[in-house]
C-alpha cells in the first residue's frame, strides 16, 4: 500500500518493471519475483490482482478499462472481495 500526494512517484517506485535494468524494479515487482522464486509449480499457486483505490474509485491495473469496481463484504463472514477484479494465476 502506498499513500501520498499526487505526482510524488508512488506508482513509479512500487510498480516499475525495470525490464532493461533489474536495479530499477519497484518494490512490488521485487516482492512478486521473490514469491514466485520461492514456490514449487507442482504444489503452489500464486494469484495476483493489481488495483488502485483513488478518490473512492477502484481501478484495475491489469485491465485498465475496468474502473469503479464494486467492493462486496459478506455480512456473515466479513470477507471482502472485488468480484470484477482481474486475477492472474501462476
């Protein structure tokens, strides 16, 4: 999670891919690389969504056309989900 003023580099710092130079990768990319390298494909599954909550609207960074995704909370279990969000499975 990142919080701060608009234009201060949150997305750049967190999500920069650094395709040409690994030292330029953001913290989320580094963390995901570490998680995937620590899993065994025969027994583990990793599911990833990449969302932004901005001005009370949720945007899906894996499918930019999806904006204002609704939040659903189960009244019995208090489990929170975003049924319209994209999920990538490894």
